[in-house]
């Protein structure tokens, strides 16, 4: 910036601007488009003039399906089968019994610290590689012994018969 060169005003303006405002972003200089005017729904009538709530829609659909036997069964027995509720109650009962059993076990074994639950992950498996280690060690020992005996025989020669 020294010397006879003059810095243009555009470059000076860019360099003096705070970080993040030095360069334009694509589409930033375009004027913002006005949001489209709200459209009128092409249908008219009581169901389309205002957005209906879930309960209003459900009531309208039930009136349309008045003779359907499946709808009659759902209205009589509820939207979910009876076994849903039975299963939910059974699981809740099992959870209560398990919690009660854990509390009783904790009360009996106050001296032992409680182990944290492992969650849904499986416990690590025990290592079962001991036979392979034993075989490998035996083979390595046999090779070392054979090598030592071979060197000794090669250096001294075979024994007299």
C-alpha cells in the first residue's frame, strides 16, 4: 500500500468493512420477494371455509363411514384392541414387581455396593483362547529346543556309535 499505487475506493471499502460483511453472498443483493397473497380455497362450504380441528375432522369422517362394521367395532371397543391395554397393564405390573424385588435385595445386602445397571448392552464375553496359547507355547518351545540341539550337533558333530 506504499508507493505510487493508489488503492481504489471499492477495495478500501471492502477492507474497512467488518469481518463477515466484506463480500456479498449469492442472492443477497436481490430484492426480497413479497409473499404471495393468501389463496382462497377452491372449494366452498362448511368444511373448507376454515381449517378444521382434529376432532371436527374425525366427527365428519365418522359420519361419512356410518354403515362400516369396522368403524362400528372401533366406536364400541375403542381405537386400540383390548390386548393393548392388557399388555400395558401386565408390563407395568412386571416393572413394579421387579422394582420391589430389587429394593428387597438392596435392603438385604446393604454392605455390598450396588452395581450399576449395564443397560441394554451385553456383558463382554470371557476370553477362551487359553488352549490356543498353550499349543502355541508348546510348539515354540519345541522349535527352540530342536534349534538348540541342531546347532549343538552341527558344531560338535554326530556322537560316535
